[in-house]
């Protein structure tokens, strides 16, 4: 009897990998340390699901165009179910400048899916549990790997896992979907293998999030989504955005630098609401006549940007072990790319596991190439943008002159320069939007000579609404005035 694929972790990337493999006929066993999710319709159960092992689940999420395209192509029934139960597709063309309103080929891809993270996780759980060749074991943690001597050129071959209960489970291969903890790295280290370090870049971002439900039964939005999939902005000393979700629910999220005592009180509802009401495009959403709060203010220090990639030990690939999603790469959450990259990586990994090279180190090498082509561009972009944002925000907090951002590639325009040009140039707007929605990499868009020329030639436009100054923000946090 063929050993099953063992997937450790039942969140977006793990469940998507299980779905992709099981639908191809492979036996799959999913091991999850947390308790099962609540039963019932996803829209209702999502609000009842307490997930201490997934703290980011309590914060706002959005599925970018890459995620929607992945579901359309690889899991259309899941997308249909999400829409039937209350998620909604957002047409980004609604936020296009006048110059870009005439639709062109490819514009049909510029959509986002508004849904809470636990809502999508629940739908994935339900889809996976319905498959006859999948077993999901909750309350089961993995404490180590079963390892054999690897093929020539490899550090070792993973043949299964050892659970916290001492059970030894053989596997045709093991998928690490343990999120940013990337637990397989500690499993390899415990086996005496020296694990490759990967890449890490600080984020220095703190997030405050509160969920609300619209009072209007028809789901009428209280204001425009100026960002297409969100309302608000990333300003020069803080960020605040509204992310619509499923079933009339939405989230307001505020991002500030870490180690900024002046913003600590944002965890209090009065301070949070005061800042939301001061912020362009966001104020109307926090009006109690428009929406009812569903949660307290949730707070989280955002982890660093990480790129673990395919596992290596002692400088050689490890066969039979495949990290997916955040276990392979973590990127800045301000752009909302995490779930979409996790889905794309999960389905791409399932492709190479089911139909890719099956001998020697071939699959490990294919997995490494997938990380480099799919995930590495977004790690690099996040690392650069996180650094530039942190320097700007801290300079504003200290009252000093911000440093001039240095482009990652000589001659490449900054995101701010591109955003300014996108207000009047349709080609620039489409390129920027495709990059923000994870359809095209920064290099594919920003390094095109014609695109750069259009950015330089774009007409200047009057500045839009201004956010509160740093002083006004600090005063609102301290006093709660306006809440």
C-alpha cells in the first residue's frame, strides 16, 4: 500500500496542497495541532473560531488577483462556494483613473476576493474533509522526522514523521505547512543536520485591527474603495485601510512603527476610532450609524520578511520534504499578498509532487526553482519596501529629515513615483495595479523601458486628501477626541 502524503498544518497552504493532491487521487493525511474548527455555515462559524495558533487570522486579509486567478483555474468549485456563502469579488477597474476606464484585454484579471481569513480556511476545511482519500487529524503535533540516507548529492531523505504521541507515520513525502514557524527547520536540526539559514529582513510594523458589520441589509458600502480592493492609504507616518470581507463584514486596520509608545493606546477602542475618523477614505466606515463593531481591537507585531526556500542541510538538498506558504516565505502584510502567494505556491508544489521529477534530488531542485521564480521577487520587494517605510515613519516620529529611498535597481522608479504617474496614465495605472495585485513582478513592470518613460512623462496632478499630521495623530491617540 502506498504511503500517504503527510501534510503538517491545516491552514491555507496546507489545505490547498491537500486539496490539489487528493483531487488527483493521492492518499493524504493532514496533521493539525489545533482543535477542529466550528461546524456550520462559513459566514457564521468564522466569527466563532478562536485560533490562538494563528494570531494573524484575527487581522484583515484580502485575496489579490493572483489568488483569484489561482482559484478560478485550480479550485473553481471552492471559489463558487465562497461567493455563494457571502464573499464578493471586487472589480479594481472601479478605482481606475478616467484615462484607464476603457477596458482592455487582461482587465478581467483585475479583481480581488473580499473574505475573512477564517472564512476561507473554513471553506477549505470543508472541501478537504469531503474527499474520501483525505484523513485530517486534529490535536496532533509533529515532533520530528523519519530520515533515511539520501540519494547521491542529498543530505537525507524524509520518509515520514514522528508525532508528539510517539506514533511513527510513514509518508511518500512530507509537506511543512506550519506557517512562519517553519517547524521542519527545527526537526532537521534535531536530527543533527546543519540547516541553511535562508534570508530575513526586519519589518518593524505593528498592526491594530477591528472587525465591523455593516448595518445596511443590502451591504451598501459607506464610501468608495479608492484602492480598488480597499479604502485608505499608506501615508508618510502610518497606514490605515478598510478591507471589505464576506457577509457585510469588514475590517479597519492601522499600521504604525514598533517601539512607538505614542501609539500604544491604539489598542483602546476610543483611540482606534479617533484615528480611523481622522483618516481619508476611512472615517465614514467607523460611524456607529453605518457599522457595528464585532470584535475588540486586535494587536500584533508583524514578523520579519523571511525566505526559507526549499530545505537544505549541510549545503545539500533534503529530499521528501517540501515547505509551502509561510513556511517557505513571509512577506510584508501591508500589500495583502500572503494568502494569494500561499495558494499559488501550494498548487505549484502539488504539481511538481504529483507530476514532476521523481528520482534523486529532482523534486527538491524543482521546489527550489519554484521558490526562486514565484516567491523570491516578492520577498525582495517586501524587504526593500519595509526598510524604506520604516526609515520614513521613524524620521517623521523623530521630526528628522527622511532619507531619500535608494531604488533596488538603478533607474527603477520608486513606488511613490509610479503611483503619482498612475493617476493620469492608463498604462502606468495598469502596470502598477498588476504589480500590487501580484500578477506581475516589480521587475516585469518597473524595469520596462517604455513604462519608465511614461512614468517620467506623466502629468502632475493635485494632491488628494491629506491624512492627519503626526502631531494630530498622536493627539487623537492620547485623547480619543472624535471617537
